[in-house]
C-alpha cells in the first residue's frame, strides 16, 4: 500500500475543516426544505457564499489540468476530499463536477476545448449527460435515440430519462445511435446546447433524497457537425471512462456517509440508556459498530487501490464496479443500523440519517445497479478462466 | 521585522487523551497529532502582521521527533516563510525549549517572538515566560490584542480581573490567548507552495544546549471518575447541603 503524501493529507484536513465549519451548519435548512417537499438543495445565496470561500481556498478545479488553471491533482488526492464532503447531507461539491470533465478531456477537439471544456473547467459552465432511455437504463447499449447526418448537420430524434442537473446545464452531452452497429457499437456522443430547437425538457421527476431528474425529448433536434464529440460511432468508451470516474467517487462518498452514520451511532449509543443499561454495552450495537468500522477500513483500501491504479494509467473498470457495489451496500447497511440505534429519532425527518438513507438508496441504482455490477465482475472472472 | 513563531506538535484537540497502561505518560501511538491551537493563533497573528507590512519574515520553529516537520509545514502553508526543526528524541520540558529558543533567537535576531500561552497537552504555561527571562526581553502574555507602533508594541492582556494593557519595547515576547484572532485555513495553493519553502534541520547540540529534563514524571493518572449526584427536594435542602455537606457557602 502507498501512503498519502503530506500535501494530500493537508488537503483532506482543509476540506474537513471547511465541511465542519462552513457546510455542516447548513444541514438544518437543507433538511427543512426536503421535509416540506422541496428539493434538498442549497439556496442560491448559500451556494454563492460557499463558492466564494472555495475560490479563496483554492478548492476549485481540483482535477483540472494546470493549462486550464486547475490544481491537476491525482485521483488518490481526491478520495479524501470526496470522503469529507459526504459526511454531510448538504449537497455541495467543488466545481467542476469530475465525470463530464474527464469525458470532455478525452474527446474534445481544439475548438470544442475552447468552447465547452475550458468554461466548464473554470466552473463557469454547467453540463449534464443524457444516457438512459425509458427502455434502456442499466443496459445503456440498448438505447434507440438516433442521430442522422443531414448535410453538415446531425438531426437527433428520441427520448432520454433520469438526467440530472438539466435546468442549470449550459449544454447536455447526448448519447445517440448513429451507425448500423449493434449494442455499444455505433453509439456517438453529441453536445446539445440549452435552448436548441427540438430539445425539450418534458418533465421534472422528483426522486428519493429530495433529488430531481428530468425526462428529455429530441424532436428533429438539429445540431451542427462541430458538436459531435470524439469519433463517430465510438462514444461508448469515453462514456465508460466517465462512469469509472463517478464510481470511484461514489465509493469515496460512501466512506464519508458511513463514517457519519458510525459517528452518530457511537455518540448516541454512549448516551442512551434503556432497561438500566447503555446501548453501547449491548452486543447487538457493538457488532454493528465493529461491522461498520471494519467495512470502512476495507472500502477505503479498495478505493485507494483503484485510485492509485487509475493514476498509473491502468484500466480499473472492474475495481470501479467493486468499489461502487461494496461502498453503496456498506453505507446502506450502516445507515440503517444507525437509524435503528436511534429508534424513533432515527426515522425522524429532522435528523440527517433518513436523508442519507434515501440518497444511498438512489446510489444503488444510478451509475449501474448493484446487480449489473455483480454480473460484470463475474463475467470478467468467467472470461479470464480457461 | 522578523518574527519567530514556535509551534508545538500535540495530540489533536478532538482526540480523547488516554493514559498509557504503565502510567508513564499518555498514548500517542496511532493518535492524530496537530499544531497546538494557541500556536496556530500565533502563526495567524504573525501572518497578519506581515500582510499589514509590519513584518518582513516569519520563521516557524518546532522541536522534537522528525514528524514535527509536518507541524512546521502547516505553519508554512498558513504563511510562514521558512522553518527550523530542532530534532531530538529527548523529552523536552519548558526550560529546555526556552533555552533552545534563546539560542535560535540569538542566531536569528527576531524583533518579536509569538508563542502560544500554553500547549494543550501539558498546559504548563511556562515556555514564553522562561524565554523572556532568559533573553531579558519584555513579555506580554495572554494577549488578546496587539498593536505595533514604531519601536514598541501595545499588548492587551486577558487577566483574571479583566483586561490589562501594557506597552513593551521591541524586541519582545508575546504569548497568545484564545481571542487574539481566528486562524485561517491553509488554502490549497499555499499548501502546495509550502512544499518548496525551506526547513533547516538542527540538533540541540548544534545550538549548544543540553535539553536534559530537570523534572521527573513520577506517574500519570486519569482524573477520578465523577461520582453520581443526588437529587434534592427543595431549595432549602440544597442550601442546607451546600452549607453543611459541601461547605461551600
């Protein structure tokens, strides 16, 4: 195992302080919004204040290359950052969101770099990505949205669903079928800018955890050929790269969420007395605490291992699947145990545990459901054996 | 003006301190260590003085095991310019630290030395005062406000009765109290820059100081557990118990 460098540990300390002092105090407001049926989000003013502090502290563009003004940190340095961030149920991440950044870095040509990647990397532009369709979710290779070449332009027709961050997105990366190829062959990535004719937001879909996704339709949506990303018919691989980045991030988020649940569980178990005994003195609770601590340790080793391999340029798709699967199941279990330890308080809307439970429930579905990851891991093992 | 800021590596303030099983000290193996919070206030004050143009250079000093370099690095990330590590495995007591700091002060010739009023591990509250005595410099301890005017410095001190203001002539010693300032976070660019700032590595012998302890620790024990209280039925009973049993009124 490698050891995290001194600077990267100091970065994690910095983020931990920032989360504790500046973000944690906003939990109450976020929980109140979710309780009243609103989006569990920060207000524009709250977000503005945090973004200002992030700029001051250099917590911006952490994995953005230096040529675009970023800190160009390796993945291993970001794991601790994600871990600290996820200790709170306040939805706040340092801009720009990493997965699309890495996809754009892999596929943009020089003009697209200037027009889309650079403002995105500076945190001035927002993006979304449309992959899933009503008939193709966990199996995106089954998508049927089609783009047809017309002169120098492309015309997109189809329907996308479960797309996050649409209203604030300046552009959406749309995955569509172009060639004759089956499954993942013949899938191409396009950039569709906000307000393009034929690009419609059909409806907003409220999700668990006070989150929102959107259903989109493309109705003869015409875009110039310059908005094709990467190579025609080869969009699946960079999309996969993006998913790998997110899956490692999810693993690290799950460590943070689980740590919070464990901390709350320990604090409560030491105070709460029932039938003349502290909860902390009961075996059931002790076993939950031990399980959680052991799994956090295991998950952290898994995430750092995958991150280090990824930084070394290795293909970590299998590791990323394992990390995403293990992390979300660990967090699900521990948050549930923490809720049970808290009794009625654990299921009260005032406490962050229930919001964390809702969020991790969605995490077991998005970026590939647990069962698909199990299938993928097993298939690779089966294929590798003679 | 050059400012010297001693920084001590202590058990992090969030960690519950545990006494070693053999009673010789406290457990530090595998425990999170950080800069003494009062020293952090000292670094912050020095950085503010530099930002105001009152100081030109900040030198952070730490003493002890090699990992004290990390504490210096934190000070460098907050804005100190360079570091001095006095490396030793020996147990360092306030008098030894004061003697080592005196030797460094004679070499570096700072106009101001800002220390924490005490370290949160042993709470000795002694090094600053001893250093002032050894150097023969004026001291302003428990500072909650400092103002530099020409060759002098005005220090507002938090004393038991309230606030006391003293005027000192530079060079001088300041020890910080909690309300002097709120230390900043070390920003990411500054964390990265800190890597390139120099840290000098010295041994006590290089400074001609024998850090041998003058005090012997006989035993370290946890404070006694708090006993369960009693419920009283009335105010009259409470007053009676305070008079006759607790004998506090």
